[in-house]
C-alpha cells in the first residue's frame, strides 16, 4: 500500500497542463469512435475484440507462459492493421459525415425552402402510396436516402430518375410486374431506381421474435438501415401492415398518420446540433422494436 501511494504521489507531482491536454485528446478520440460505432454491428465486434484483448493480457500477466506470451505479443500489433479493414464501413460513413459538414452539405437545418417543400411532397406521396398498397395488400420496399449515399445499391436496379408520385410507386409494386421485386430508392424527390438489391439484416433481431417467418422485404429493410442511415418503409404482402426501419430498429403496424409523423421527424429536425460532437451522432428519434412480427 505505501508503494502504491508513493507511485500515485510521483505521478501527481509530474502532472501538468500538457498532461491534462494529452489525456483530454485521447479521451476525445475514444469518445468520437464510440459515438460513430453506436448502434452498429461494429459495436458488437468491438466489444468482442476488447474482451479478448483484456482476457489475454490478464492471462499472460498472471501466469508465466513464455511461449504463449510471445505469441500474443507478436499477434496483437496486427490488430492495428486489421481495425481499418474490420471497421471500414463505419470509418467511411464517419468521414463522409465530416466532409458534408465541412462543405455545408447535408444538415437538415440549412436546407432551403424549396428543398423542404420537396421533402414534404415526397413524404406525402410515400404515405399516400403506402396507404393504398396496404389496403390492397401489395408488398413494397421503399428506401429514402438521407445522408449516406446509396449509389452502390442504385446500380443494382433499373434506373428511373422520375418524380415521386403515389401512382408511380403503385405501378412499381403492382404484383407480377418487372419492377415489383426489390426496393425502390428515393433521392431528393426522385425515384432513382427500382428493383434494387439491398443487404439483408445480419443482426438476428428478427429471429428473436415470436414469429420467425420474416420475409425478405423486412430483412432487407433492416439490413439497409444497418448499413446506411437511410429510412426504409415496408408494406407486408400478406397482412398489408406498414413498418419503418432505421438504424437497425423497426416500428411495426403503422397507420398513415403515424408513418407521416415518423418520416417528418427524420427529415425535419427542429433543432440544429448543439456542439461539434453532435456531428458524430446519428440523426434519429428513439425507435421501438415491436414483438409479434409477421410478413
């Protein structure tokens, strides 16, 4: 105990404002990384990596295993090279978010009146189309781009670049037509492409529901929300229920009014970010995953 107190006293005596700045910068970096990875699949992977590193460090320090310690000390530096590969999507999205912020692009609170009007018209068209699709029990998957680019997914579909209207969406998802399978991607008031192939969810959330027979549309909606910050609207082909997915979470059984309110909340935030660190945060409202899923 006296040795520990002496060591603490020695550290405090050498502590100055440069040390405080050094600790602050390191803390800021870790905080920014955790904010970027929040609510993503990478966070689960990061927890696993940290757990393995801590366990191996304790094992090699408490038990005298020279060969195993050498192996661990040799392998750990390779994690520095592996991290950019493992977390490439999150790093890319974070840099894109910073780039848009520095260029004055993307923030919703700086959009012009014309852009806001386009957003309102787009949301009204999507809500109207989903209500009619739900009444007819026609399945649909509509992806609305926000900050992250969906260009790679647009390439997988049929280019349309047409103005968003309820009639166009109804025609796209009419059963047995060439474009009804896959997703329709909407960017800035235009249906950029239809029959697009979206990534399927790998989180396992749907498998934990009482009804595990979840269709591909709902899995693709969750997968799209996990891979990007887009908002995915799904209409079930079997029940006609409307769902919305964002950031790996899903709200089920929405009516037209609730769907419109949720979409408006995503695309018209009422408050700008309070500080620079808010640029790292995901622009989202709390979402609740409903049990009793069906397709």
